[in-house]
C-alpha cells in the first residue's frame, strides 16, 4: 500500500508525530505541546504542523494517555455495578491491604460508590455448577434503579463467571435491551480469569473509562474524517498491539499504559533490525520515565499491573516500570532538609523555568541547561525566553541557599539524585527479576532519555547505549510499526495430575478462533497471523505464578511439566519434584502483522563526509564537576561512518544526546548511534 502512514503519541508534556511516505521515503516529524483539556486538538495541531494532507494518508495509529489520566485524576464516568447477592463490597474490601503499610493513615475510594453497587440473587459455584438460578425480575429492577440514578455506564460482575458465563451472558442480553446507551460491560468479556476482586476491578475500570475513551476517539475520528482521512483510526493498546477505533472502547481498559507500550514496541522493532538481542528500554519524557525489557526482539508482557492502590488491572500489558522523573520533574528541599527530585512535574504549563511560561521552580531540564548540556536557543516551545543568569539565580535562591552551593553545584546534585532514582527503576526490571544489566544494551529514547542514558549506563555497568535515529519521537514510531494484537485468557486452575489435556487443547483452539474474528473486525490489512501461547503455572499451595511459553493447541502434559520445571529452575535454581504443579491460566495472543517499515528511512539526508563538517559549535560543558570544551554536532549532518570519543553533544530536532568523556561513538546501517561506555 502506498501513501503516507502517521504515528502520533500523546504524552504528558508533548504530542509527538511522525509521518512517513512509504513511496518516496520522506519522513516528517514534529513535537507540539499536549492540549490537556482535549488531546484531540494537539493531535490535529501536530498533523497540521507537518503539512500532511489527510486524503493521502492510509493509516494513522495513535498512542494515548486519555484513559490512564482519566483513572489517575478520577475524571471518569458515573458507573453502576450489578453483582451476585452478598458480594457488592468485594471491590472495596479487596485483599484487606492498606494504602500505607505503616501507621493508621491512608484512604481508599473505590471507582464505584456503594449506592451504585447493587445485588441480584444468582450463584454459580467454583466448578461452574448453577446453585441459584439468575433472578431476571430482580435484575431488571436493579437495572432500572441505576437508570433512574442517572448512571452512565453499567458493569455486570457475577461470581465464578470465568467458569460458567451463562448467568452473566443472559444478564448482558437483558441489560442491552434496557440500557439507554452501549456502555455495558460484562466481566467475562474483559477477563475470564479467577479471583473475583481483580476480575471485578478490571471490569469496573473498563466501565469507568469506556465513555471517556469513546467520546474522545469519536471526536478525533470525526475531525480526521472531516479533513479527508478515509480510513479507521488505529489505537495503541497497553499490550503493544493496535486495534481499530470502531471497537477500541469496548475493551477500553486495554488502552491503559498505551503510551509507554508504544515506545517499547519501537525499541523492539529497532533492535530486531539492528541485530541486538537483549535490551533495556529507557524512555524519559517531560513528566515520567518508563523502563522495560526486551529479549530476542520480544517485549516482556505482564497481566498484573497495579495502576495505584486498590486498582489492579489484570489484562496483558507490556511490562513497564514507571517513575515520576522526567525533564519537567521539580527539584526541591523536602521537610527533612534533603534534596528531592519529582514526582511532582511542571508539566506543559507552566513547564520548566527555561520555557518562559511562568515556571519558577528548578527542574531536570533547567539543570541540564545550567550545566551547558542544552542550548537555550534550541529549546522547543519557549514562549518568553528566560536568561541563563535568571535560571541560575533561581537555582541558588530555591535550593542553593540551603546547602551553601552555587548554581552549577545545585544542577549537578539534581542530576545525581534524578539519575540514582532512574537507575533504581532499571534495577527493578532487571536485577530484581534475575537479569544482569551487564548482559543488555540500554536503548535510550524520549525527549530527555539521551541526555541521561550514558550516565545511567555507567552507574549500572551497562556496556553500550543505543541512541535511535529519532529518539524524541520513538513512541510515535512505535505506533507506526505496531501490529494488530488481541489477547485471551481462561482459567483452568487444575493440578497437572488431574488435568484433562483435551479440554486444555480445546480452550486454546477457541482462543485462536476468537482472535481471528477480532482481527477481521479491525478491518485492517495484515500480511500474516502470528500466535503466542503461554500458561500461568505454580506449585500447589503457592500464590505466586510463573509465565511459561507453550507450543500451542497440541500441547501435552509432559510439555507443561517440562517447561514449568525449566522456568522455575531458571528463576529460583530450585527443583521441587515432590510438589504438584498446577496449570492456572491459559493465554493466547493473536497478532496480525502489518506491512513493515524500513527503519533506514529515518536516517537524515544532510550527511557530511567528515565529522568536522558536522560540528556546529563548541561550548564549555560540565561533567562530574569539571568543565570540558565540548564539540556540538548536528545529528543529521553526521557522516554514515563514525568512530570518535566523547565528550560530545549531538543535537537534533527532537532531543539532545550527551556523550560523556571517554565514551566511544559508532553508527549502524539503520542510523542508530552506538555509545560504548
């Protein structure tokens, strides 16, 4: 298919867009401020910025923070719940944990208030047998009561519906007859997995954000259509795959963590093309930093995310660890008299001091400016330029006076604290899960990631850092290169000794068929279908599960036991042959591969023959308290064959790359810079 393809990612500070002409290989990129009140405006602004005619575009893929932000800020729909009699408070009781582990403090407000949680007589036991038939009259009364209370979105969540969905399916039929809109969520359609609290919370989250996402996507799709776009918008999901905008709101919960997932998918695609097997992804934006793990070109996926206390989301998502440390993270002296960086962010408004929008509190971006790592004249989206001296004065008055430090010392301390915090996030996805960071490369991207990537690699003894061709719009690139994806999970929860393997094989076959139907509903051209099969397994009596790769619908009991033993040994170096293994859940991911993009199109077209020709200027830059006379290069002008040592600064539209003293820089055939630490 010829024409243009667009990837657009909405972040907390900037909306990033990449537009690629698949015929001429022309690439256009832009970053515009995110319009927080209505993200659709920022998307349209970005498209207008690159001058692309929407009539010439055959695909737009969109990563969004709409649902994540709606949950975190509790800007959600009014939701009602109908559940099994006696279980209306499951979502509030949870696991009887506390928001704060120590002290009698902390509060928890459930997504659905108690007056909107209603019960009806029905009961199915853990074996799937009907104990009490569904009382349809009571169900109709409960639905009408919620309608009369002006509830917008309805959630149906019955006990053990993962084992037998007949009651919930019948309730769904009745609800669709009576409910005044299409916002009806049945728990089994979102997640057919045991544990009523996690399953119920996941369904409640879907109900809470479904109207929010539906309105946003419809507004955006209508605006795009009015301007000449003739296709369905694609939306990134948290699992790293895409889905058509026509059906995305049905499973709105799958779009939570959509933005971070797109960056990891771009990193995976880039590293597959570059022949790099093991990568830690490090995405630092304006508000936060996201860290993930990619092995053999495949991102790690988890089905256990706690967005915040009391909000577990049990749908497959790219395993990303997020911390509140971005370019706009505010540095301050806390009540204990210690320097703290984040999690509070200056955001897009007022932003860092140097943006000239009224910000007066030091941020990580300002610290990089004070140390000479950023050029004040090259900053994006500056409203009213602020002098470097004014920034330094604020560093001293806000922080320096507390420690008898000058501006440069304060800036150095801010970066040390921030880097230590970000290194901790990398340890969380590597060392804490049995992976040695020294075996990986660090893939640094985002608007601020390349500023800190080399320093983090030094801290963690990671041998090399990969800087992609367009680091600042890598998340948008992830939207372009992502495939369609739908995930399915069913609970079996049976020891292998008594497992009916025919039933297991039938469940997997049904998941495959359901996936094929969903891909057809997307109405997007695909080149092939790929299936990934995994099983959640544990030893009998344990609560912790391990994810095990399996072969598919022809899996055998012997294969399940063998794969579990291998994974358990790799994780814990322990064999426990006397304890029975249990098959808990079966997962199938159905992936529709889209036409691939040649990543070499991202290489700049203004390459010079020598490194000296690519040098724009020189300036003093501080590294570890020492000033170095540092060359500043233009990324697009760098020659294709590179071999030089730092210190160096490499500038491009979407980011600034810092190469620390002594580090060696080379380039690969698809435009990545490789920094040997």
